[in-house]
C-alpha cells in the first residue's frame, strides 16, 4: 500500500508496517515524491495548504484521508465519493483543554495586564477575579469538552454542558437563551458547520451576563466578529480567542486593540503532546487499514 505522509518521522513510523510503502509529501508544492494516482492512504500536513487539498483530485485510487486535526470543514468539499475521511478526534484533547483552562485563568487573574505593567516597570497591585466558584459553560461537549471539564473541576467550578443533542447531563443548544445568563465563562468548542457559523452573534452575546468571558477554541467563524467587537468596546464582555474571523488576523484589525481581549494565533493543539498522539494515531490507522480492520474517527456528514 502506498501512503503519503507530511514528514519523515511519520514516514518512519508507518513505514515499519508490513505492506506499507511510505513517502513524504509536505503539501507545499514542488516536486512530488511519486505518482499521486498510486496513493491509497493520505495524511495531509497539520497546517493544511491549498496544494495539500488540491492534490486529492490527482489521487484517483485514494481510499483513505487521515487528518491530523479534528476539524474537517476545509477538506470535506475535496473528498471524492468512496473515499473515507477520518479526523484526529482525541489527539488534541489534552493540549486544547490545557489552552482553554490556561486562557481562562490568564483572563480571570489579568495576567496580560500584569505582563504589560511588568514591561513598564510598574507595580500595579489590585484585586482580580478568579476561576474558583465560577460557572463555566462548555458549548460543544464532546471529547475535548470532557477534557476541559476534568481540568476545571479541581478549581471548584460549576460546569454546564451543552451539545447539539441533549443527553444525560448535557443540555441541548436550543436551551442556550435560558442558560447563557447563568455562565461567568462561555467556552466554544463546536465544529465548524453551517449550523455553527455565526452561532455567537448579537443575540447570543447579549444573553451573556455583564463581565462574562467568552473563550473561543473552536473556529473563528463561530463568532460574529462585529458583534463581539461591539461588546468588547463597551466593556460589557471579555474574550480569549485562539481563533478569529478573519484568520490569520491581519495587522491593524480592530480585534488586536479591543479592550478586554487576549488573542493567541491558533495554537491550542500545537504542542509536542499532540504531535506524539498524531503520529501514534496515523500508525494505528494505517495498520488497521492494511489489516482490513475498521478505522477510527470516520466522518459521516459534516462531522
């Protein structure tokens, strides 16, 4: 079986499987490592490029696309009939959950402001908010949401779980208008779909309580940027954003200087822990494919 992977470490890992011939293709264009028509199993780079998606049209015998990320929205339109698309559910749970909790603590304890005072050599003593005793709502309660909750509970928080479909202990998205006023912190960890685009718009944000914190670890398009800017400018809400719309956020965009916002450049899952787990997942999936066993994380529909 011919498999293309984005780097040598991954090639060495899957190349040790009997029956696998692994080649490195980083998705940046240039010379190809072989004939795309011979590829049966393809792993795009962690940070996808246009070429890493366009090449799918040349993989006429492709059977499996294994992503290194959980989001599938940028690849779905390029997947031909009969090709199995798998995401990396579980790979980034720990790293993303760590980012979420770190971002909440940074905002609640005003670390960005204190860092600015340090640069100025200014001793800016004052009371701050805290995570303890606060209510945190997790919207998009799946494996990442559960990982976030496990890390939040030791801080003596109350957690409200929300997902597309109600189940035991999890509220439906339709209940958000009534639930939002209860939350001190609202965490977005939903997939990017037609349903979630613009979810956190003017009506959503207006239901959040004064002084609440919005944390977006999902996709930038889930939040209406204009509506969020209006709430930030008035000082009613605060935000921690790992993703933005547009993304990358261009220089001079008003989000950079909006009051009460802390922005990181989509790094929630970008850690060595995620990398190790991605390599392990790709090796397992390739092994299962060669052995004719069912694959994990098969995408049906939008996600």
